[in-house]
């Protein structure tokens, strides 16, 4: 999905380098998810059960936060 690629690329360039190790691991875990699942998280149709994933999804969708 192109939209997801844009969000993920922006996070990777802007936030990943300065993120904590835990946040980097959570981002990497998100990358392992199927696109439909990740999309459901991004559009707030579903919420991850893992709090570290919730934080990364929030940073993906609200990059200025």
C-alpha cells in the first residue's frame, strides 16, 4: 500500500534514528505485520494490544507529536 509506504518512510527518516531501542524494536515489529493489519491500526479501526506498538502507531499518524 502506497499510503503505508509514505508513512513508514517518513517515520524511518525523521524519527527512527533518534528513537529508543524499544521504539525501534516496536517499529520493526510493525513492519512484520500484514499490510491490512497495519492499515487498520493507522486508520484507527483497530488498536494494537501492545503499548509499545500503540506509541509507534501514534508517532506514525501524528508525526509532530
